[in-house]
């Protein structure tokens, strides 16, 4: 029994590395980033292999797109058209934020304004905005003003609806505490409503970025005189598919960059928001 006891003790005293080592070995394989970028690399490799065997009038491949990107950058065309699109996007998105957030708070706080604006806003949001673009171009021309209005209409509704929802769901106990300390309506906005609704506002702006980019490109399709949308139309009509893909990829990069930048900013100014989760 003593031998058995010593043997049992030795077994108990030994560390058992088999449960920890496999987890460390497979930690990299279980990484989401590895699957994400690995899948992207797999698509690019398959695209590069298949692309050269397809008619270049209808298709292209990554290395040829990279060459076209370099040529358009060196010539200055890409930077010129990108700056034109960014101007439209920033003005339209800024106008949507400036109008959408205060109007949503007013709708949530003032009952009669809520009822008065609920039907026209829902009607406009349900209307296919693409159908309004030709009318806006006819009314405001083909230059900067019309494009900004189109981006504004595409971007304002996500901001408006999300901000409204955030203010309406504000904790009533917090509002009662603010009123018990005789806070003015402006202080209630500043100290309670807007901080509570900030995650909703950020989510609305993230949605507005995507919709605003779509509106920007659609407006440039109808005007076809400037911007990344003009580049797409111009090179697609000439069957230069490698150059056609360049503004498309730039638009994708803009959407990802704007959204990531907004998440970073939200974590900086509102660490309690859902961006940290």
C-alpha cells in the first residue's frame, strides 16, 4: 500500500500540461483576424489566378488594378476626383448631423412636434430616395449644391431615427433626478439626454456614412462631371475595367476608414458606450 500511495502521490503532484498546451497551440488558429484576413487572401489569390483567363472587357485582376491605381495616383486624377467626392460627403454628412440630432431631441421632448413631424419624416424615409435624385438635379443643377442635398437626404434619416430612439429610451429616474435639482431644459439635454443617447447617435452616424456614400455616388452618376462616381462611369463606358475598380475600392476603403474612425472617437469621448464591448 505504501508503494501504491507513493505512486498515487507522484501522479497527483505532477503537472498535467496536456490541457494547457493544446490551447496555446491553437490560439492562433482560433483568432478571428486570422480567418478574416486569411479568407481575404484566399479570395485575392483565386481572383489573381482566374482573372487573366477572362475577357478584359468584362473583368480584371488584382495586379492589374494595382498598376491602374498607381497610374491614376501619379497622374493626379485619383486625388482630384477623391477630393471632390470628400467635399460633397463631408458637407452632406455634417449637415445631416447638425440637423438630425437637434431635431430628433426636439421630437422626443416636445410632444406636439413629435406628432407634427412623424408622418412626413416616415413618408420621406419610406420614399425611394434614388427616385428623388433626378428631381433634385433638375431643381438645384448638376454642381456641388445638388450633390450635398442628396447626401444629406440619404444620411439624415438614420441619425434622426437612432437619436430619437435613444432619447425616448433615456432612464426616467435620471430625468427625475435632474428635474429635482431644478435643471433647465438645456442642462437636461447636455447632462442627461445626449450622454445617454450617444451610443445611439454613433450607431446612426455609422449607418449614415454608408448611406451617404451611396447617395454621393448616385448623385455623381447623374451629374457625371466630377467625383469618384464620374470615374466609375467614365472608365466603365470605355471598358477600362482595371481603372473602374480603383474608385470602387477607394469607396470601400472610405467606408471602412470613416466607420473605424467614428468607433475610435466614440471610445474616446464616451467610454461607457457599447463601442467598448
